[in-house]
C-alpha cells in the first residue's frame, strides 16, 4: 500500500498538540508496513502557507489512498483546498479524539471538524469513508488500513492485464464479458492470443530449460505412479512458452482454451501447465476462458495476497457443498505435499492431474458477475 497522510488542525490550537496527535496516528499507520507520505500540521493560516506547502509536497507522488487526519477543529475550506486536487483518489476522513486528564476531558474538537467535512465530502462526490476515534478506546487505525488496502487493490485491478489463449471455450455463456463496460467500471484489459503462439514458442524451449523445472519443482511433487516423461517435458515446454508471454505482456492472470483447445487440438490436458504457472510464477489461473473469473481472482489476490483458487460446484447439500477442481489446484491451498497422478482419460493422452487434499476451514466464495447491466460481487462464507 502507498498512503498519503495529511494532518490538519486549527491555527489557534497549540501546535505541539496537533503535531503530537498527528505523529501518533502516523506511527500507527506505519506499523502496517505501508509506504506513507506524510505532511502535517496543515492549518488554516490566513496566507494559506500550510495548504500550499502540503499541495507542493503531495503533488507528483503516487499513492493509493489519501488519509485526511483531523487532529482538531479546522475550517472546511482549508481541508478542501488540499483534497480537491486529489478528488480522483479514495480518501479516509479520520477524526482523532481527545484524552482524559485528572478526571477531565481535554479536547481539540476533532469531530467538530469531521462532521462539517463529512457532508461536504459527500456533496463534492469524493470516494471516502468516515472513521472516528473515541476517548478511552483503541484507535480505529485497523479500519483506516482496511480501506487503504481496498484502495490499493482497486489500483491494481484498474490497470491490470489478463491473458486469454483463445476465447469462449465450449461456447459457454457464463464465461463471456463485455469489454467496454468492464474497462469503464472495473478497469482490467483482457487480451486474447492464439494457441499457435504458445506451440511455436514451445518448439524453441531448450532441454536445459526443461531440466531446470524438473529439478527445482517436479522433484518436490509426490507422483502416485511413474509418469511418461515425454508428456511431462511437453507440458513444461508449454509452461515456459506461456511464462514468456506473461512476462512480456505483464499479465496478472491467465486462462487457456481447455476442452475445445488444449484437449481437442493438442490432446493435452493443461492441468500441469496451470500448476506450474500458479506455483512458480504466482499467476492466477482459471480454465475455459472464464473472463470474469480471472478478474475476480486478480481482485481477491490484490486484497488478500492469496492466489484465489478456482473450484467448481458438483453437489449441493443441506449444510455444505461438494466442490471439485478441474484437474488442478494451486499448492497454496493444499494440505500437505503436492500429490499428482499421471492419468489418461477419455480420448486424451496421459496428463498429470493434481489429486492433493485441499485445506479445511472457513472459506469465502466469491464471483464477479453482471446483473441488470451492473457489476456485482456475489460473496458467501
């Protein structure tokens, strides 16, 4: 996260009090490990020297969220003259609080400032949240950081690129997307490339490159039986080819045309490729050209740091569901070692299928969708 911290207090309040309160709030933010650009105290001095210095300091810096920290009463205009230049950036309106001293409340009227600003921010159309501290209770810094993390994830998804080899596998409806509205409302670009490009690049992969993958990754896998090494090497070559495409085009997630592509035309189940992309590159993967599934994964990874695994519903029960994986699962959600089984099924040649045990515990299932021409996130614990 990259956070801008602007601390405000009225010009007639003792400056050392505003500085002390702002410094304390700033140190709490920094404990998160976030990169913080801070300027305080900003007062409503008549010549607006503080406002102009703050604007000069923040201008040109790259940050995900602006924390407007109110350490005491401040006229609205002084704050707006700073925030208006950054109205396109999500903000936190954070009111600090007073303290107890010899049984008396000492206050700089922080919430006189925030309550005047909350309605103003709303009227101006800012994207913001309003958080206030209370005397005698822990600081609400966790809520501040939660919003900042959401703003950071928004920045990631806003400019993300997602790669799709092919489009609309099996002619499914649920995997489609509408490019202009997705770009306008959410942000990411979904780029399609042909399977031929992967095949052509794979033909140029060297034996040394393949051996490196075998020695560093596949030797750690638990094979339930001996695989056909020609098939294994072929899968690694495809993985390396796709890695080159991902690195060149800076994709945050990828999907392959599975049933009507890899399996039908190449006779190769892509499970092994997905496993290597997820575990070695940290790339979110989903089969069958599931466009909004990839967008969901990119957003969830930005929010949580997890790779956001993909599972399918198989059966519904009164108190749960049976969810299965389409031949693979990222090692990040596996309980124990990666266990794979070389199998031939249907009309396909042998593939390396992941049969690992998935971790137990509470999970959040979510999915980006479009309903009545609006984007929504379906979520259930």
